[in-house]
């Protein structure tokens, strides 16, 4: 459990970083697409060398790729019309609650009763952060993003457990997700605009992809060894980092109320960890 916890905490820092980069980009949809597309490139030789994952994982990879594509569109739209420090906590706050219920019902992966208390406390803290100031626009897109996060987390949990090799699963998932999102973006943006964005800020796109690829790979490693509700909730610590980034770098409101929400998130995660480990 300690190794899974360390992996998820590292993932949380990286996750907050790439969300901040997407929010600061001039075209959020292209930024999300570039993240998927660039992150998928190093996984292509992995599939060539190691081979594709087991057939039992194919339905989960296909489902997750479709959900990831929809998630990319919803996330870009939420950041287009709303503040990072509102959209990010709402999207991440909805996810662990739905994932916890789904894990118990669909994956026979329940938490101890005290663990659900930690999940609820964390969700309440995240939503409190989101409600304290800032533009409330984009909440519908943020809620949609949270539902999609829960969907692909549950699908990937089942997928990595159905197979024997997390690396092959991760590689296939990133490639499939990049293909799905590429189709979506090409239908919404002219190729010239996409190429111009890649030429204008190649470093930001590369850093974004690196953060996203490593972050989700660490999550998949953790899902192999820890309950899905534990992983899904612990990774929401990224919201605290994201809200701080929105405050310090994007000059979005923070203040005492959002600090209290951040404390509630930390307390909820502490309760969850104590319940899961104890």
C-alpha cells in the first residue's frame, strides 16, 4: 500500500501541472489533444517490442479510449469558459464519489465504512473550494468531466486487473485514446491551426504530455495493488496543488474559505488512508 500511495501522490503533483498548462494555453482542445498524441508516441515502440496486451483487456481499452476522448472535449470546454480553481475541483470532486460507489457495485472493491467517510469529506472539501469565488460558468462541463473521469477509472481498473502487464495496457490505452481524440480534434479544428499551435509552443506541449503520461501511468500501477476508491480519492490531492497554481499563477481568487476547503480535503484523505491501511 505504501508504494501505491507514493505513486498516487507523485501522480497528483504531475496532474495539477498539466491541468495548469492546459488552462494557460490559447486553444485548450488542441492542448489536450497534443497531450494525448505526444504521450502516445513513445508507447508505440513499447507495443512493438512487448506486443499488445491480452485480448481480455480489449473491451476495457476501447471503452476507456472513447471515454478519454469525450473527457478531453469536456475538460477543454470547462477551462475555456470557467476558472481553473472552480472547474478543476468540481470535476475532481465528483469523480471519487462515483468511483467509490462504482467500485463497490461493479468491481467488488469496497472500502471500510470509515473509508467512505473520508471520501465524502474529501468531496465536500473539493466542492467547497469550487464554490468560493471565481466564475461559476462551466460547471456543467466540469460535472460532465467528473462523470467521465469516474467512467474511465472504473474501466481501467477492470482492464489492468484483467491483464498481466500494466505497461502493455498503458501503452495500448494511450495509443487508442490518441486516435479517438485525433478524430475529434480534426473534426473541430483545421489542420493548419493545429500545426501552428505545435510550432508556436512545442515546449509546453511536450511538458504537458510528459506530465500527463507519467501521471496516469503511476495511477494504473497503483490501481493494480490498491482499492479503486482509495486511489481515486487520494489522487484528488492534486486539486489542492491545482487551486494553489490558479491562485499564484493565474491570479484567481483563493482566500480563507478555499484554504478551509483544502484542509477538509487533506483531512478526508487522511481518514481514507487510515481506514485503508488499518
